[in-house]
C-alpha cells in the first residue's frame, strides 16, 4: 500500500450474499466496484477484503439472544420481515459479518493513525440492540463506536448521518451515552415513521432541493466546529438524490458533491480521523446511485492525499 492511498473495504459477497430477486438493489456494490476500478487511473484506492466480525464485537451493541438467533439462522419470520432483504440466502450470515468486519477494520486503521478509511457497504443505522429493521441487521456504526470507546485515547466521537432516512437505531442505542454525539439530517415524511431522538435531528419536507439542504448542513457543521471530537463517523447515504425511489427529496448530483465537500472541509477544520459508511441509495436507474457514490469515494481518495487540516 502506498502511503497516500485511501483504504476501502469491499468483498463480492456484499452483492452475492443477497438473493438477486430481493427488492434491495443488490448489484449496486458490484457496479460501484467496477466503476471505481475503471475511474481510479492513478491507483488512489487500496482495496482490501474485510475480515469477519467476531461475536464479541457484535455483543458490544446488540443483545445476546438476538445475535445468537441470527448467527444460528433462527430469526422469527416477523423479525425477517421487519429487516427485509427477503428471500434470505444462507450466505446472508457471512455477508453481514464481513460487512460489519469492513467497518471494524476501517476503525482499526484510524486507531493506528490513518486519517481516513471507508467501507463500501454498511451504515446500517436502523438496527436496534435487539432487532433489525429497514435492510439493517447489525448496527455497524454503533458497534464501531462502542469498540472505539474501549480505547483510552477516544473520549468523544460524532456520528454524522446524512442518509435520507433517520438513524433511529443509532439514536436509541446511544440515547444515554454522552460520549457519542448523534446527528441525523433526514426526510420528515420518510421511513422510519416513528422517529427516535438523536442529539440533533434536522428534518426536511418532501422535495427539498440543494440550496435549502446545503444551507441547513452549513448551520449544523458551523455549530459543531468548536466541539472536540476524537473520531468522525460519516454515514454517506446518497438517497436524497432526486431520482432515488425511496428518498422523496430533490438533491442533484452536484448538490451531493457539494455536501461531501462541506463535510470534508469541516473534518479538516476539526483535524479528526473519519470513517466512511456507505449508507442508502435506491435510484432508478441505479446508475445514478453508483455515480453519486463514485463521486464520494474518488473525492475521499483525493482528499486522503492531503495532510489533515489542509483544505
């Protein structure tokens, strides 16, 4: 690995571990991987296969009975229905463990001194301590935050969730944890319809466009700027795109590029290591989602070449 390469975790099981007939756009991972490899002419991305998350890591954020039922493929039908991703394949267990493992390996890189890393999946913010929901089985954001706090050098971290759907599972898991600051910018009238309470929730009406959204994001980042966070977790969902089938907002591809730039500029001001979690994206055509994530990861790879603190 070159010193200035951006490490991005990916495994083909991110796609192959789900049934191709499920309503979830399983091919977005494979298409994104292929597109990034085609566009990364300067070899800026260091691709790594994630390890399997360990059971004791899952238990940092989830109830033992739920973890056991999933690992032993004993989830009840109503639990599976709430999660989605049906029909289930047996490979969904390995997929889930590798997806979570990618986030944990990214976290480890930050704890070892890297400024930036990413997982090309995850951001599974609808998973609660004892249940999954909304395509999310285990909450990788929460698991990574819990593990980070075991490190004596990590005193406070922020989860900035810009997926169009509120990070309700994350909010509930950390409702009594002062060391984790949860922020969610999301659609007011979108799933989940029973919202939880983050440290800061900012809701948008259907059809909100670039100008209103970016102005609101500026307000959030400006208020956060003085806070001393040891780590930043960025849930990078692109389902606020106008063409997204589930988003209900009206952001352009350029608007999302500006969103990414603002977050990275804030992170440079903070001088805090940042971990990227992929999040949602369900555009029709799915190529719009792939394009938006390409923009994100290629921008991250370019930013990774700069010393942290340089804008």
